[in-house]
């Protein structure tokens, strides 16, 4: 620790260079943390809900299945519950497609029973179930539109054209527990599938059946059993785990993760070169001083360590800046145009501690690797050579 | 053999048949040839000679920052040439004080910080280091400039700080490479006065490389180098 003030003084020597190098590392760590947080959120989406299956039309998720399938799916051994759910595509302003937000028509009782993530009190649930025009919304949505329980609203679907808007009463605001159920979306509106079905003259059908199963290990067997039920029918089904379904819906396949990681690595490598170059310049400018230090009795190893420590410290500064930037930007990403639409697929995105720690380690490693060549130069170059360059 | 050891023990510096050859662009260039030198303890010696005569190289060999191609260098009884790099660095930190022509202070450190630098390698506490640095600065008459940075000091003052840095570890020997070469006449005189005082009052052995006959006249003796050969040896 006694060397820390000495190292810090050298870092403060040229504020612009130190600042710009730290900023370069910060950008790198920011990108790493943001991309990895995104990937982690995706992974979270993929790994949650293993006890839930999703059955859809095998042709496309945009083609409905008959309502009657629900009862038959319920007869498959291992199936606990079935709930219909249709993406509604409701917009607050029919002339403004940007006013669309996430809203689903659900078979409320069974859906809420299989989704403990969306928490209501008994009274709230009763109120919701008892009102066909009732809906529940997440807290984020309530805050975004300043809605509260009891408010009425109208939505026009861009999928189900009925010629008039759908009327809703907000029955309750559901709560989420991000500790028990990380990543739970609190920006969704749920309303009764029965309302949709009746409003569309029973033509809405069911886009997806959510199927709760008793044993996650039986997911494959049950999926096949459900699909076998409807084989060779007019509407064959495709059943998969909810995680697989989310991955497909989100378009975020493994290739995208690979691409994101690839971009991160490329950026990291570029920043490494820039930082290494800057560090080399900084050390070469100080060759006389390094010669003096070695003359005074600083061993080559100590000088090497000091230069490496300087690099590592620079990396840590940069990483800390990057993390702060990442936390800030991830916080505002959902509100940004275009990007926000994608980010909102992964609610409550935040930099997990493991990724933050990895970011710090990568930042420090970047500094260390960047400092490696100049430190070896300082270590190996003879004193007379260092002093002669003056 | 016994007699030789006794002589070595009494000598501040003893060079025996020292040769130094550099290799540049595939060619071997002899810089010092068969140098024999004996400097008693407490001596103030000036090494003189034209540019390229090998003065600084000889000084570097005595100070242990370079190694001879052949021959031996004994400083206060230590065979410098036999030490490993690590041991040599440690030996330098304890036994040799350096004064450079261009002071070579670390610009990001204050005068006290610069003087404290060699003590960073010792087990002394921060407080002890600071006390010793201030003592050294007092000796060179710059205690009131302890918190000044090199850019806030004149050339003469910078060289005084450099001298304080050289003596702070209480080394056996001080080596100075053109210590007045970058100073005006008045400052040069002050620095030479200081070096004489260090030699006289503290018994420091001083080896000074200089071009300046006036500076050399302050030394007890002068040695002349010409094309790598010590004249009159």
C-alpha cells in the first residue's frame, strides 16, 4: 500500500491521457456489462418457467387454435392446468402505433394460478375475476400512464378488429417480487380472454395455451403427448417449454448471443490495443525517471510491478466508470426510441453483481495486459540505456 | 593475499584491470582499457577528460549501474561485479548516492517526496522516512522548500534536492556526474561548497565527473581519462 500514493501521482501527471484511457476502458466495460446483462436477462427468460409449456398452432404463433383444445390438453397425464392467452396488441391511440404496449387476454383464474409471479391480494383477484371488463396492470405501467385501480381505459387492438375500442376497468395493480422471481415483467396489462372471445363473436380462438405440468422432467414427454393428440387435425399443435417459446418470440437465438459476445470481444481487443499504446507512450516518456528509480536501488522487478499496478489501477478506474455508465444507461434504455422496444422485452434489467465483478476483473486485466509490454521494457532495459535516452 | 584484503577494506573504491567494451551494430567498441584505480575512504576525487573518454562509464562501474567486461570493482570491500542484479540494486540503495547533471527529480513528487524516494526501499515507517528526508533537506539548506515541486525550484535548488536525495540513506560513497554542468556560476559554486562540506564534515567519499577545471579544483585529487585509458596510472 505504501506505493499507492506514488502510483496515483503518476496517474494524475497527465489528466487528459489518463482520463481518455480510462474512458476507453470505461466504454469497453460498459459495453461488456450492458451486453452481458442483456444476455443474462435473455438467459433468465430462457431458464424460468420450466414447469410451464406453451402450445401453439404448428403453422405459426399468429394462427389461432380452437377453444375446445383446452379441455383435451387438460386430459393429458401430468398436466395440472391449462390457460388460454392471446397477445392483444392493444394501443391507447389507434392512430399512433407507438402507443402499443404489452397486453394479453388470459383465462384469468387458471393463468394466475400457474403464475405466482403476478401477485394479487385475494380481494384484488376476486374483484378482477368478478368483472368481465376488469383488467390488472403492473406497477411500471401504472407509473408510466399514471393509472390507478378503478380507472377506466380504452384500447384498440391491431390484431382483433371489432370496429370499436375495448373498454376496461383497472381492477388492481399486480405486484412482483424481483428477488423470488427475477425479471418478472411489471409492465403488462392482463384482461379476460372471455371478453375478447365474446367481443370478436367467438372468432378470436386461442393463440397460445399455457400448460402447467407437475414434473418438469416430463416436459418432453408431455409436449409430445399434447401434439400427438392433434396430429393430422386441421390445426396441429406445437408444444414447447415456455423458455423455448420465449426465445423464439424474442428472436434472440443463440446466434444473437454469439454476435453480442463477438462484438464485445472485438471492442475489448481494440480498447486493449489503444490502452497498451497509451501505456507504452506514458512509460517511454518516463524512461529517464525509470532509469533514476533503478539507479536509486529499485529492482527491475519492483519497477515492473509499479508499472503493472499503474495499468491495473487505470483499468479499475475505467471499469468503475464503465459500470456506473452501464447502470445509468440500462436504467434509461427502456425509455429510448427503438432500443427501448427491444429492452422492454426484458423488464427490470439491471447489472447483476456477478457481471459487475466480471467487468471490474476484465477492466483490471485490460490495464494489466496493456501495462505488460511497457513494464517488461522498464524491467529489461539497462539503467545506462534508460539514462542515455534523456 | 592478506595484504590485498586489508588494502581493499581501507579503500572506498578499488578497480583492478577493468575493461569495458560496448557492442554497437555488431562492432565491439572498447570504452575503458585496463583501468586500475584506488580511492581511499573520505577522498574527494575529480574524474576529468574529454567527451567520449569514458568518464561516465567509469563512474557507472563504480556506482554499480553498469558491469565491466572484465576486471573487478570493489566498493567499501564489496565485490560489486559478483553481485546479482537484485543484490546489486539493494547494494546501490544502501551504499551509493547519485547526483546527476540534470538533477533527474521526479516531477510529480515534492522535494521531500523526492528525497524520501530511496527510503521507500527501507523498512522505515512513513514518519521516519519523512523525518530523515527533512533532515537531509536541512543539511542542503532547503528545509523550507520541502513541499515545493521541482518545477517551483531553481536549477541550483533542484540540484540541492538531488544531493539531499543522494545522502538521505547515508551512503558510503557519492558519485556525481557533471553536478554543476547545468548550473550558472553562482549556483555551481554553492553546489561545490555543499559537496565539499559533505566530504569534510560527514566524511563522504565523493567521485565527481566534470569538464570544469574550477569544479575539479575543489577535489582532493584529479584523475584524467583519455580514450579509455587512465593517465598517470
